C-alpha cells in the first residue's frame, strides 16, 4: 500500500496471493475495503485482524483490533484521499456501513474460538431434595443442604413483556426438582444501548453479545447451598418478598448473588429488568397506550401480579437498589417496607427501616453527597471492622456503612455480582482505555478491571444486608 506504483488491488493481491484460499471471502472483502477507502495503516490493521482470527484468537482481542480499524475509518474523513483507480473508488460515507457489515460477518464466524462461561468446569451438586442431611464428599461430614429455585418470569406491562428474575426457597420436600450443574443465567449485553446511553453513538445491534453466567451459589465454599431451575412458575403461598432494583445500564442479574443468599434464608426475591437495562430485552416505547413504560409502572404491575395472579401473600416487603435503583427504593411501597441502598446518592428517608452502604472509592456517585443526610436524619454509623468480622449483635433500624479506606474500599460496581461484572469488563476492556482518553464515563468499569473485587465486597456486604432484612422484616 505504501508503493505509489501499485494500485490498491495490486497491493493486497501481492500481499495475499498465497493466502486467498486460507481467508474466507468476507475477510478478503473487509481488507480490500479498508485499503481502498481509508488510510495505508488500515492495511496493517486488516492483516493483523486476519492473522488473529485465523490463529483462533478470542473475539475480545479481535474486537480491539477491529475497533482500531473503525477508528481509522473515522480519521479518514479528515484526511486527503489517496490516489485510486476510478473503478475502485468507494464513497467515504459508504465506507462505515460497508466496514461494519464486514466486521459483523467476521465476529459471527462460527468456526472462530471464543472463551465463554460454558468453558468453566461443571459445578458440584450434592442432592435433589429441598432440605436434607447430605454427606460432604470432601470430608465425609454431615451438613444441611438448602435448595433454592431460580425462575425466569415475566410481567405484561401495557403490552410490553418485561423479564423478571426470581429466586425462592424450595416450597416443600415433595416438590419435583431436578438438580443439575448446568444452570446458567442467560445474560445479554447490548453494546448499541451502551453506546447510545454513554456517548450518543448509534451502533448496529449485531455487535451485542450473549453470556451464560454461573450462579454464585455454585462457588459457595461451604457447599451447603444448591440452586436449580423449575419448569413451572409455582411460587410459595406465603413468604417475605424482596425486590431488587438494578441501576443505570444494569441488569436483572446484577444482584443475583444477593438474590441467591436471600432465597437460601426463606425470601422470595424478584428482580425485574427496567428500561435502562443494558440487556435491552424490550422497547419501552412499544406499549399499547403509546406511553413509554417506566420503573414505577413495572414495579406496580409486578406487585399486582404477585398477589392477584401468582397468589402469593407477602408476610413483609423489602427492596434493595443499586445506584439509580436507589431512586426506585425510595419511590416504592409505604412506610412499612424495609429499604437498602447500595452506592446511591442519598439514603431513603421513607419509613423507619433504611440501610445505606457507600464507598469513598465510588467514582460514579460521590458518597459525600449522602453524608449530611445521614447525619441529619440520625442514621447510626456502623463500624467497618465490626462488619468485616461479622461480629455485630443487633442492627439499628436506620444505619449506614461507609467504606473509608481507599486501599480496599469498593468502587461503584464492586457491589454487583462477579459474573455480570466480569462479562461486562471482558467485552468492554478493549474500549476502556479509549473511553478514558475521550473522557467518556464508564461507571467505574475501568477501576473494576484492575480491582476485580466483587467477591471480596460481597463477602462483607451480603451477610450484612441479609441479616438486616431478616431482622427488620422479622424473618426467623
């Protein structure tokens, strides 16, 4: 491409004359497109992409290179055209669409290697009854094994089907449950949704990705909780109910580790997908009435379905929110509800039972915004060392925990389940350096890429939240 005596076609043919049979037609067309319309550096980017792809490199690395390819295309709009033969010219405006089509075809090549959650070792399970005495095959000791059930439910909100993740304890010993170790949460990351929300970009939907997430209970070091799915939507007739409200660009699986832990303690847990979810499972504007559905509409419909359609009689209500979900916490229910806010701007002042958890390392929502409200409204400050050692006795009805040590304090997304965070970082990691350079907010995913502290944060936060909900909602 740097030889002015060669046309673009001559250059690529000279470079690849012995490799045309090796590369699929899609790859050849992609490389031709780059050289004809962008910049000589596009040649090297394209050839690197082809080498990575056909050496079986995973798609995360490939996406990084292809992103550089698209960046080269954008830069080409501000560079003079290179001499080309007339019949090889392609309008620069058409270059992006042609390039995106080529990239999409490459990414979707079925023969290329991809690391995903399904490649992990199968989880170990112990029994299939709801609560039995089992033998730990590691040391022969007898222990109680709890079974929790995951269901993928949905509610119809003004003509829009909204997915709802559900965790519950097994109803009774006679419930027909088939325990298997191949249960995964089907999680989707819509890059088009993220690009539009964070940077105003309009990206094609074919770059969205699906992930299979491993339930946190499969990695329980005590091995005394097992999780399964049920083919029917039978729910307990009576139970304490907790809603989980994800944040901006979150998902219904963000707090799945908390959902599993609560279900193991007898709670029925429901996590709806709100319109701001990165999964983009539905279009909130396609309602029957023409009015876009929102969080309040979804929550209200879910609570109505719970009692009128699913025939559940809640013994008490609680709600846990993360980030933007803390607004949902404050707007939902009456003063009898128990509320927990994780990494939100302010504590909920609605009702007497309210727990606020924040961190000095939160780069998305400054915890300093909540300090005055906590003090003015008599929130008891919990000692971090006491919480870390799990040595508390009775928890106050209005309480706050602020992680104050910058060396080990969690960031904004450290409170979320490890699986959802790892999937997001794995997919976005090639773009995070560029996002920082461009000043695009990434909700602390750049920090989490380094800290990887979801599990460590959960080991501190989840026991506190579970015990707080049990105490305030009077669950034995």
